[in-house]
C-alpha cells in the first residue's frame, strides 16, 4: 500500500481491508491455538512478527522507501509493545486455558475500550456511545459469569489485559509520529517482534522448532495472512480512515471464530457466551452507527465514490 496522503480513500480499498480483518483475523484464533500445541506463546508470536516485519521491511528498502528516523523507531517500538506484546500475546497466551471462541467473544468489547481511551485523550464519547459502552459492559459481565470464563480467572484476566493494550495502542497510534503507510507497519512488526522475543527469553520459554506440518502451517498462516495482510489492513484503516471503523472487526470476528472453533476444533461454549456475545455485538453496532452519524454530520457531501473521514483536530505529533 502506498503512503497515505490527503487524497480520499477509495471505497473498494476500505472494503478490501475490512474483509481481510473480518475473515483472516476471525480464523487466526484457532490457528494460534493449533500453534500452541508445540510452541510457547511468546516464541510463536515473536518469530511470526519478526519474519513478517523483516519481509515487509526488506521489500520497502529495496523499492526505495525512506528509513524511519530514530524517533519514529522509538514510537514504533511503543506501538509494537502495546499492540503486539501486550495486546496479541496476552490474548494468545490465554488460549492455553480458554477456547478460541470464548476468547474472541470476550474481545468483542474492544471497540468500546477504544472509545474510552479516545476519551482519555480528549475525544469523549457522545451520549449514544455511552449507552453502547454500558450495554457492552452488561454483555461482557454475562460472558464472564459463564462456566467457560470461570474455569480460568487467569485466562480472562489475560484477555482483558490484551484488550486494554490493543485499544490503548490504537488510540496512541494516531497521536505520535511513526512512518506513514507500509513502512509504519513494518517498523511496528519488527520492533514488536524483538520485544516479544526478549520477553520469551526472560520467561525461559523453549525455542525449539515445531515437528508437525499442522503447527508449521498454522505459523505460516499467522505470519503471512494474520500479520502481513490483516495487520497492515488494520493499520491502514486506523491511519487513513477511522480507528472506530477499523475496530468493527471485533463484532465480525466472534461469529467467525466461534464457527471455526466448533467446526475444526470441536469446541463447546456455555449459554453465557451465546447470550452475552450478541449483547456486546449489538453494543458495538450501536457505537459504530453513532460514529458514522457523527462523521456524516461533519463531512461535506461527496459526488465521487470515496470515503474520507477526517482525523480529529486534537491529533498530536511527538
């Protein structure tokens, strides 16, 4: 993808990015659970991020893209820590105790957490958004009280930690100076991969390679599609369109992940997950609808088939 500019974003590109996040990320939860069969979580993910980031970085350097500055590397490391080390690694680690479907059902509260972090940075939710946050909290509590979640308090705590890290990273990413476009994705993946592997060493994880094709295929899927494709699509939408729109993957991923976990992994779920998850998804849908209403109110009518949601005026550059 080319570096972002002030030009409007084509609708087809927005749709393509959304589909990449919706379908690919919905299936990566089960792929990660397969990977954990023979690999420790931080080693599994650290190598995934490092390889994906290295491939993308090498391609961009060969094609003449400018290298990040020292400050941009520092900021990319911060995002790599929040989004990848805290966000992704906490969630995948939780799958040692929770089913992949239960994990992604709980993650569906992510857009509401992102809205709260945006408020901390000065963009407080409107009345309709607060209603969505309250409804989403109710749905989350319903799921937490189910047998799936009560079986592992540690697993639930790790998922919620991952949600907080990812949502904070999303809010911060629009307020700091990082390389634009694909170089930003590459820097975050590289920096995050190094950080995650350092954590893996500190935790004393085994660095042995998988021995079965099933786990290797899971790792390849996570690296190519989960990191290079879906993560790049996510960061592109956050940077060029709207973090709220990007976060809508959280209410499409749960049904995809629940189906894949049931179909391929023979996973079962308590009634609480099946009741609480739709409540959260309804809350996220309400929140998204309010966001689009706000965007339509402040955006001029456009005659061309493009989507151009302006960035908030409070954006900071560090």
